[in-house]
């Protein structure tokens, strides 16, 4: 039961991260690929302040807030004038810097040895984890309500207008850079604070927690759920993290032999689900839209070509196993099929 | 009121507008010229969507050459670009409401006025702007600019791609708005015949330079066509 509460708490953290990313990318169109950087910064800052400086949870949280505002503002100032590709690269670089600093600055972070133990803000015996879960739930529900209200508000419409045509929006009398900066900082600070709230959950922090897969998991969840829908983040995290990490990986009745395969299968199924959603519902599960007929035709021909290619590869592999001394495909049919696949793709 | 002196602008290494000087009073100033003459670049520069490279723009006695686009909007200059002039994912009403980001009059009053000018927009106020027809989209763009309560309106080829019926409606509305609100208008157009009917003065551009600036009533279509082919 304690493990279930732990994983559900993590799920809430992921929902919060996806909601913050929804504000940045879904509403404003800022491609922040440094989610794990902000989250990791908050988490390690909380750890260092609590463990190394022996601060209380509340004092540490306040300092994390101040630090995250400063860092988010600096990042916003650096990246918000860049084009989307450059923003993407710069935010990835930011996450890499945070990850490296955690390893190299051993005087504060203890490097690869790890940092712990981080305390819960309160302790009520066996019910601490439950109460902390309830606290996280309240935080994430509050965040979701904020996002729902933002969507319907004139501010939300302004953010969408900036995302769709920033130049036009500027000619309507809004300093679009200031608006983007404000909401970028708000969302990044939320990511940092969610990191700070993750620290007591993990209790012991190691550098291998700050890995790009956290960013990708949040992005996949948001895209699956629907980046432009106010509930897309929640649905996306439940479909990915909730379904695979909690339900299948933890509770599915799998034999010990297959248990090793499950984590890899999870990644495979993540990818498959993402492809299916991108093909059949490009704007996400919660955005009711169907691609036009010419897109369907392209999807069909690409699927047929990919199927032919896969069959050819399978045939070639089979032949190579049966005739290990032959480098070329055993028969010309495979080569012809290969040509056919290439034609189909073009 | 609005004064342009030795204006120069362009994109990257390419200089499009050179040494252009003119003023705009309480009138409709039509900017005409062949394709590539620099009409769109001129209006985008006046709206500060692209920066001024040389020269000066003065508005109500103040130099606004270095002001960003949002400052000009706050000072009463509205701009309707030729393309990408609506927010496709927002509804008609939401598009119009964004026009009320500047100005002091109640938004509802301004919305009522725009709906009176363009009844078609009132019928479609809940519809996504991306699903409007070309003519309705242009009406929406002009309507949103009027929501800004502008003193100067920069219109870049509002009739481009519209059917004759929509062109008539649009030009009629522009004339009505000009008369009822006393808005100065700079109107870049390809439709020379229609433009001559409503313009007070005409500026003909050729390769980014001023070729002709004269009162519309003194300008015959024959002379205008000759100017196009310089």
C-alpha cells in the first residue's frame, strides 16, 4: 500500500509537470525541453538546503521559490527571443547543465554518492505518506483549476493569440515578450516547486534521477492527452505513467521470466501509442479532430510501404540465419520487394 | 499628423523602400503600385512590424521611429496585414475582443459598433475565425482594427482575393468608418479603379521609391496605368 501511495504521488508530480508544460507549450508555443532541469533544480535545491544547511521544509521551500524565479527569469531572458528550434536546444542544454552540476558540485550535492535523507514537512507516524499524498493532490488539483480558468479567461485567449501569431498580437498593443516572460517564469517556477515537493517523496537524491527521460515522459503525456486541451495533461499522464508504470509494471500478473521484459515493453508501447495518436488524432486524445482524406491516403501508403520493408528485412534476416556464408539476400524476390517498398514510400 | 521623412527599410540584405517622404492628414491616402513595388513593406514598416533602417516617422509631433509595434497601437495606430490577419483558433468574438486591448471605451460598445458595420460578423460570432470565408476573414481583420478605436488605420490590400461583392461591401464600410469616426487611412491596394473612387490622395510606388503623389480627383486611370509601367 505504501508503494502504491508513493507511485500515485509521483503520478501527481508528473501531472503537475505536464500542466506547467501545457501553459508553456500548449498555450504559448514555447518548446521547453528542459523540464527535468527545472524539476531537478528544485529537487536538489530542497535537498541541499535541508540536508547540508539543516533548514526547515518551509524555509527551504521559500528559498527554492526565490532561486527558481531568478533562474526561470534568466532562462526566459535568454531563450524567449530565439526561434523555436533554438529554444528547444537551449532548454535541453539547461537541463544538461543542471544534471552536470549535480554530479560535479560534490560539496553541496554529494555527487554520485547521493544526498539524503530529506524529511517530510510533517510527521504523523504511519500516516505521513498518506497526508503528503493528500497535500500533493490539493496542489495539483489547484493547478488544474488554475489552468481550466486560464483557458476560459481573456488572458488565456491572449496567450493562444501570441502562440498563433505573435507579430499580429504585438500590433494590437501588447508587449508580447513581457507576457511570454511572465507565464514562462510562472510555469518554470511551478516545475521547480514540484521538484522541491518531490524531494521528500524520494528522500534520497541521486544524479541519475535527472535524466532526459523525465522530460520526454512529460512531453509524450502532454502530446497524447492533447497539448491544446485544458485536461490533456491529466489524461496523458494517466494513459502513460498511470497505465504503464503503475498498473502494468506494478500490478499486472506477469511471470518472473517476463518481468524483465516489461520495462522495455513499456517503452515500446509508449512509442506505439504515441505514433497511433499522432497519426489518428494529431492534436491529442482530447482534441476531436480527424485528418483530411489526403492525409489518410498518405498514412495508408506509408503503412503499406513500412509493412513491405519490415517483411523484406524479416526475410533477409531469416535467409542470413539459414545461409550464414551468404552476405547478399538469398533470392532476388527480397530485393524486388525492397525496391517496391522504396517506391511505395516515395 | 503622420509624417514620414526619407524612410528606408527592407529585409536582410535587400533594401526595399528608399528615401520615401510623405505625410498623412485627415484623409484616405491610397498606396498603389505594381507587384513588388514595396506596398506591403511600406505598411509593415509604418506599423513597426519591420524596423526602420533610415529616416524618421513622426506621429502627432513625436518621433516613433524607434517605438515597438505595441507602442504605436497604444498611440492610436491600427494595422491590418494582408495575410495572417486573424487568429484562426479563436472565435470571431474573441478575435474582436483582442482589439479592445487598447483604448478606454467599454468593450461592449465597441463590439456593438463593429457588429453594426459588419452584420455578418454578428451572425458568426461564435464561429472559429479559421473557418470563415476569405471575405469574412477580411471583415473580421478590419473589424478588429476598428475595435482599437484608431486615429490612423493602415490597411494592406484588404480586397486581395475577394469576390466583387465582398470588395464593394468592404470599401463601403471603410468609407463609412472614415466618415463616422474621422479616421485617417493609409490603404495599400491592387484594385486601382475602386481605390480611386474612395481615396483623397494617391501615392504610386515604383521599386520602393515614390513615383507620384497627387490628389485622386486629378488622377486619371490612364495616367495611373502609365505610372504602373515605369
